[in-house]
């Protein structure tokens, strides 16, 4: 069985490619994704649809992963930065992020996304 970090790495790689078919086997049926601001999604496809209205692209560069045991699995933290382009054509880089995953029996049950993205949004 792959480690919890391996599961998260595969998930984030697929997410970066918008490869939902590759993400689905890594997600528990109870998968939940909560993003900065409190919006909750039950599938990354929903998050991608919402993001499409704001930005053309977003690429994460992971600096490190940390694992912490929990009673029935592992918590994995992925930390790094993001770069990309807003829909208006302006670009951003060096946006800090921290993703927190709960992995149980090789499946991601919960994902929390935290970032400084609001600090980089174009002024209207």
C-alpha cells in the first residue's frame, strides 16, 4: 500500500493536470474539500469550475510534506507556493499555500486548503 504522502503527491499531480479520473481512486466516498473562505466541495471538479471564473491557471510548487499520525490514519501537510495567471491576464507568483489532508486506508477523506491568494488578487 502506498504511503499517505504518496497518495497526496499523486492526488496533487493529477489535480494540477485537472485529471479527475486519476484523482477519484485516491478519494474516499466521503471526500470533502474546504478552501480558504470556507467554501466546501465534495469533488475537485466543483472547485475547478469555481476557480475557472477567477483564473486561467495555477501551478503549485511543493517545498515539503509533513506527516502526523491520527487515530485511524495520517494527516499530511503539503506546503509551498503557487504561480499562475488571472483571467484579466495579470500573473502572480510566490503565493504561499498549505494543504492539509486526512488519509485513511489509502484514501483522502478530508482536504483543507489555506493560501495567501486574496493578497494577490487583482484590484478592481
